[in-house]
């Protein structure tokens, strides 16, 4: 049993000592700023515009509801001395119902906006990664890394603008 353990240890150590470090010569390395691509490409701008439009629609709807609640509060305050207790309680219950409904709608709208943003951002990001791979293959890159993750990029080619151009061309074709 000891002989087998020594043999395995020897084989393992021999394997480690006999390996050579990977040579970087002949490698073509590129860097890309994915966030810049997403911000500046036509698809990213379109996604941002559509998200803002949906957010504005929801904000407008919430504004109308908030105005209704403010008018109801004003009405209650003005009629407080005149109304009977029963009628006043009904108005206050209506106000509480509308206020609770507004809070629920705000929470639902917030979730919807986050979900829409997440889905659209994920779609654009997946497309960007696919385009980066295409650019890398087309230009013979061995390795492409995220610019913000690299500690040093001495001789690496920045392909960010090329990825943006390729993505914009594809986006125009599919639109």
C-alpha cells in the first residue's frame, strides 16, 4: 500500500515538474468595455428609451392617483366641520382605501420596471457577448477580456468601438 502511495506521489510530482509555462507569443489579446458598448450602442439606447417611456407612463398614472387622493384629503378637511360623523368616517375610509391602493400600485410598478429592465438588459448583454465573440473570431483574437477587469492591458487591442459598430449594423438589419 505504501509503495502505491509513493508511486502516485512520484507520478504527480513528475507531472508538475515536466509541464512548461504557457507561452504568450503569438497570442492576440483584446479588451472591451462591455458597459460602454451597452451604453453607446443603438440597441442599448433603444432599450433605455423604451424603459424610460414605460416609467414615464407609470409615473403619470401615479400622479393622477396622487392628485385624486390630495383632492379627497382637501375635501375631507373642508367638509370636516359640516359632515356628520358617519359621513366623515366613510370619506376617511375611502381615503385610506385609495392611499393603500396607491402604495400597492407603486410597489407593483416598481417591480414591473425592475423586471422589464432586467429582461431587456439581459437580452442586450447576451447580444453584446455574442458580438464580442464574432469580432474576436473574425479578427483572430486568442483572448478578449473585460477592460474593467484587467489589471494591465499593455499591448492589448481595445475593440470596444468595433463591437459597437458591429452591433449597430446587426441592430439596424433586425429592426
